[in-house]
C-alpha cells in the first residue's frame, strides 16, 4: 500500500533561530547567515523525517491507495505527528471523483502517532486503485520539545563546522531517543 506525503504549508518559522545556532557556535559575523539558515532547515527536516514528527504545526497531505493498513479498530496511523487536527478525508467514488467524507463518519485520535478511525462502520472502498484516499491534516509540536530543538542546534552547528566531512556522527542521538516510537 503506497502512501505519498506532501507538505501543504510549512510552519511560519523554524523552531530554532539563527541567533541560537550562532550563539552555540560563538559566531559574531553575519557573512554566512544564509548558509547557516539552510543548515538549520536541513537539520530540522532530518529530525522530523527520522522521528516522524513536525517540530512546529504544519499542514500535511497523505495520498493513499486505500484505507489500509489499519489497526484492529480500523484506525489509520498518519505519517506525521503529533496530530493536531484532520481537515478533510476524501475517497474516490467508482467514477474516480473525490468525495469528502462527513467528519461524523470518523474520529480523530490526536497525539503521536496520530490516527483516524471510522465510527460505527468500516471505511468506504475507494473507487480507484491508486491514490484513492487523500487525508489533509495538521500535525506538530507547539512548542517543540527542548531536546529536539537542541538536536537541531547540534546537527546544524556540527555541519557548519565540518562542511567537508563525511556524514556526521549522531551527536544528537541521546536527545532523540526518548521521542522514538517503538517499531513492531
């Protein structure tokens, strides 16, 4: 079952500021601010992808082939968390036209991982085999937990100081470990 993830709207700002990373590096000049800003974004995106989280409220779209895999309650786990809200769920009808599900047909199980579950009846069967289900939702910490913020600072600072080096050792592993979800 294929799932495509697309960021619909990014958070208005990074959860870690340029000034914070410059302070950690003890930088007083501004000539490399653009480079450092890019490294902050890359570090944040790496932490988010690794943990399946958004460090700030972000709008996402998941395009799925169907309503699977689901747990024993029929709930679908979403790829990014912590889940704040589900804006819409659409499923293709037999002609392929998108039909918006009535929000009373599902319940939102906020948190991490976020899930949506059908109420009283099973999920409908999408009328197309590929990309027949679209879920638009908002997920993210508000504010980001300090250990995750510090992981972004550590990774951005290391990459700034070691631009020509191989991929960095994971200096932030101890900061990330409590946020890892167990995998079955």
